[in-house]
C-alpha cells in the first residue's frame, strides 16, 4: 500500500502501478478557496485533485467537515472516503496541575484562537469578538498572528490555560 500523507503528494499517482493500492490523506481543501489563489490556479488545483483522488483506492479525511468538502467540491465520496481524526501526542498535550491551580486564581476566563492572516482564518470575526469577550470578562489569547514561533510545549500550556478554543 502506498500512503500519500497529504493531498499535494497525489501527483505521484501519475506513476501508479496497478498491483499497489493507494491511499491519500486529505487534511483540508482551503487551497480551493477562490479568495486564496488566482482563478486559473484554483481551476488547475481542483482539476488535479479531482483526478488524483478519483485514481486513489481510498481517501482518508481528517474530519467530517473535510469529508463533506471532498464530496461537495470534488465529487469524490461514498465508501471511498473515510474519516480518521488526527492523533494527539499525549506526552505533550495533557492536563497540567499547575495550570489548573492558576485557572482557579485568575479573574477572567480565557479563550484561545490559533489564527493567521489568510481569509479562511476569519480574522475579521476575531477582531469583532475580542472587545465583546472583554466586556463579559473573557481574555483572548491569539496564537499565530505574526508572533514569534512557539514550541509544542508552549502551545500545550496555552491550550491547558484555555476555557474554550475558538475555531472561527
């Protein structure tokens, strides 16, 4: 079995041999958002992905949302696509006692968002929500907005601090 761990490796299927089964994992289809690329690029990517996913013996989507996108945007669906959620490194991302104690001492609840400047990250919604969250006693922690790179350990600490994670 050949497992192509993301949809961009799917071009390798041009050299697919019939005796080997091929599985492609699709993480997201944000590159098919017409706001993120030129219309010609959008059409080329969509055509290549549709062709390559159709050639694959099986497609793994990392969420129900991505599975729905594959079906609606590329016309590949049914039993050919299954959902397998991403795993989490439980050595890094686990409850931390010290942070739980800190949570009890702080005044405000904390909302965390991992975002960026691309349109699919819905930055305008974050800007809209931030003062409203503050009014009702919430602090907003933004990761990924041009800040310095952060380690998995730092991200795990921030996630543990959060009362909610915003995914706009």
